[in-house]
C-alpha cells in the first residue's frame, strides 16, 4: 500500500460533508425534518475550517521542511 501525507483539511471537509449527508438521510428516512437550505451554512463553515486548517498545515510543514 502506498503511503501518503496526512491532509487534515480534507478530513474536515469529509466530516462536514458526511454530516450533511446524514441530515438529508434522516429526513429521507422520516426520522426528522431537514430544510433544503440547512446544508448551506454547514458546508460554508466546513469549507472555511478546512481552508484554515490546510493553511496552517502548509505553514507548519514548510517551516519544518529540511533545507537542501
């Protein structure tokens, strides 16, 4: 299995996208009611947090990178 670097920004986007999917799945299953516009603020917050996390991750990795 090929190894790759951990990207926490993508993890955050995945968590918020999964939460949005669960909200709509619960609505489709009749467990609760989800308005059509409910996912918009959830995804905006998720994308914002992912962007901040990705920026911080890049800054930390650039700072710790060995000099050639």
